[in-house]
C-alpha cells in the first residue's frame, strides 16, 4: 500500500501492475485488424481474412455480433459495402472502449476514487434527422471506405485528394466543422506520406484510429448531444497539460470543482488552444494562450476561481467564459490533491471517446524515490515501479525531468501506453535547503520574471507581430 494523500486515501501501486483479464486478447484482435488495413481489403489474403474474422469473434455475444459477423464475411470475400465497413469500425471501437473501461476501473480501484455517477454519463447518439449535412457525411463515408479497400500501402495523391471537396463543403457548416477538421487532418497526414507503397514505416494504430473514428462520425446522429449545463462554485486547479505542435498549441487545465450547493466535488477540465508560428517555443507559448483564458493566470498565481453559471459538458469539459469567472482565494494544488482528489468523481466518457489513449486521470503520489531504470525515469512506490513519461513534460515551465527526479511528491496524470501505466507530471514538490519547493508545469502561464522566460515571451511577441503585419498586407491586397 502506497500513501497517496493525507486525507486517508491510499493508492495501491500493486494494482497497476496486475494483469487485466481479457485485455491482451482484445488488443490482439484490434492489432490484427489494423494490420489487415495496411494492404487493404479490396482483395484480402488469408491472413487478412483471419484478422477480420477474429474481430467478429471478439464481439460475439454482444449486440454487435450479427452485423459484424455478416460484415466480416463480406469483407473476407472482398465484397464489403459501406455499412459493412461501418460495422467493422464499430467493433474495433467497442473493443478499445472495453479496454478503456477496464483500465479506468483499475485506476479508480487503485486510488480508491468513487466511480462516475450514472447522471454524468457521456452523450449517446443524437437524432439522425437532426444531424446536418447528411449528403456530405455520405460522401465522406464513401471516401473512407475507398481508403479501407486500397489500404495504407495503396494510398496515392489521387485517392487522398478525394477528401478535398468534401472537407471544403463541410467546413463552413458549424455542425460539421469538428468532423471536417478530423477528415482534413487525416487527409493531410496521408498526403504527406504518399505514395504509401514507398513508406518505410506505416503508423498502423494511429491511422486505424483516425479511420475508424472518422467513419463512425459519418453515421447521422453519431456526434451525439454536446449540450452543457451551468455550474456555480469554486474551481481548484491541479495543473496544466501543454500539448504543442508545429502550428498549434493547447493548454488543458485539470481541476477539482466544488459546487456552491454543497454537492460532491467533481473532476473537470478547461482547455484553450491557439495557432502558432513554428518559431514560438518554450515560455513564449503562454503569450499566445494567456489572453484567451484568465484561468491560466490563476494557475500561475496559485489561486482558485469562482465560477458563476459556467457551462460544463456531461464529459466534464468547462466551456470557458472569462465573463463567468473571477479570481478567488489562494489554493495550493498539493493541498487540493491531498484533501479532495480521492473523493472527487469523474464524468463518464462519451461512447466514441472511449479509447486507452484518452486516459488521463489526476493522481497524487508521495513518499516515492525516483531513479533511472533501463534508460528511463521511474518512481519506486515501495517496490512498485511507475515509469515517468518525460516526453510529455512541457518546455514552457520550470518542471523538468531533473525536477521530477529530485522530488518527493507529485501531482500528475496517470496514462496508459504501450501496455503499461505511465505518469505525466503536472507539478512536483522537493525539499531545497530544508524548505518545500513546488515546480508546477504552469508556473509561467500568467507571466514570468525569469530571464529565459522573458526572452522567450519577447521573441513570441515579436514573431506574432510580424506575422500579423504580413497578414494585414495580404488582406489589404
């Protein structure tokens, strides 16, 4: 038993290393089907036919069984239609969803956290009649099925270009924009990899994930109801997860929400994103994000936020509005974690979002020792080792792998990747000259006086100003 908080909660580190029944079999069926997509299903060979049949066997006894069995038979004969590919994508999604649920349950048991309430369930499919752009969705579905027939080794510029008119027609419609963005990004990845026959390595799992999700979202009504309900109370930040790409950056604040009516505390998230030049890096990222969400300043200052009728989705995502929030009293992330984290309930995940890669559960670890093991940083939780995902430690703050290695307490996100649980640190505590010092990932979110940070923010300001001036010239032309 490993102490996880001062409020009586315990984290059973041994449970994270115990095998989960049925997990390996479910993942093996998914992996085999994903490999079948590499060569395509237009003329499937014996190995591909066996993989498709294995996917059907894995969902036997479920409501999907009959439809997937029929789809597998047609796909094995090279005669699958659009409905059959949708059924196969649904079976794949269901298997990964079962893996997600089993791993999430294991985490809840390990940290002693109550399961999500039924009332917090994710949105299910909406009305097909209310889903906009039925014809455009059908066009997108046709293109995705052509991809499955040709396979990743069979992609070429002509095949990939088939998505361009569909995406162009979908983007202006707000109801289709999220799905259009997914298709656009997927098509861009494929275009950059053409021709598929010359690829040294195919991102098998990633492209199968994108394909199956995009295909299911072309079914009318599959986007579900993304309605939000207003909440009022106190928001206590735990930390910031920064996700950076060459042309975009996103910060997602994980927090505990304490309702003003005295209800049970809840785990919630608030995200903000912005386009960025590839020259803006490090602490300069905050320059782009800070004006879009006042919550980042509160995180940097170690304060709570008082929310008034702030919309929140059933999945626990705050639809942030600065007009509905004001700074509150000082709130230390570690104090919040020690007192409230083990009792805060998490929202259920929407059906199509149930995937192992989506697991990001806030946890508190204390009393560990950090060391290097086989070239990576691990935390020794009284004999149980938990690897640290140092690749996710952002360069936009004082939190570094070295700071994690010197720490004795950590608030982080428990994730699952490549068959094991990993810890993504959000903040750590260490003892320096007999004083406890915290190093949060979002320390510079509200501004910094650190010389390197100041230089990075100035460089970001200059880069953005130049780009705006150039964009202004183009618009004036």
